[in-house]
């Protein structure tokens, strides 16, 4: 079947928390470009990185406008607002039409509250604090699991998000 679109989380993928390397992202974009496949890049956890620099999305290597780069404030600010965004490039007009047909809009007061908050420039301070707290909690959970699980259980951690992946021995269901 001719593939038309691909959905993927290149940063802090759920549930593994894995982030593709810059080289893999570049290779992926080259492959998608070669076959003219649209990428729907779900980047909702990218703000929750632990390193010094935020990992770039695959869209950074897109020179043909094939990527719909999507994210949300629900994972890093206010879950209840359910406000997200998409940088759709050449697909922007069609996405806007589809959005208007499916939902008139998110609550205007919620959108305005978000605009007011972002205008204060406290969002970056909030994100730094959130990343630190999540990293500390993830480390504490990992240590607790190491203490209480048998040695044969592998616990994988990533450098972003709040996910731990527990791998049980083959004999365990």
C-alpha cells in the first residue's frame, strides 16, 4: 500500500521515553522526503528534556514542508486546558479547515489565560523547575524499583520525560 503519512514521537517517546539522535532524525527525514510521506510529529514531551539543550524535532531537517509538528501545553503546564498547536507548513490551510469542521474552538478564556501567562515570561522558569522535579522523582522511582525488584528485572531510563521502562525476564509473564 502506498504510505501517505507517518505518525511518530521523535523526542521522549511514550512509553519508552526514547529520543532519536540528530543523525537518525536526519536519516528519517531523508527517507520520508524520498517517498513523499508526510510526517505527523507528536512532540508533546519535548519540553521535558533533562540535558542542556532541547533536542530538535525532525522538522528541523524538513526542507520540503512534509512535517506537521504538533505539541501541547497539557503535559508541561495545564492538563485541563487541552490547548495544543501544530506548525503545519504547506498543510496549514487544510489543517485549519479540518479543525474548524471538527471543533469550533477551545475555550476563549482558557486561550486568553494561556496568552497572558506566556506574556509574563515565567514559562521558562516553570519548565526549568518542572524538569528538575521530574528528574528527581524519576531517579527516586528508579532507585526504589532497583531496591525492590529482583536483579533479573531491567529498568531502562531515558534522558527526558517521566517514563521508566521495566523489562521482565523471559520466564516471567
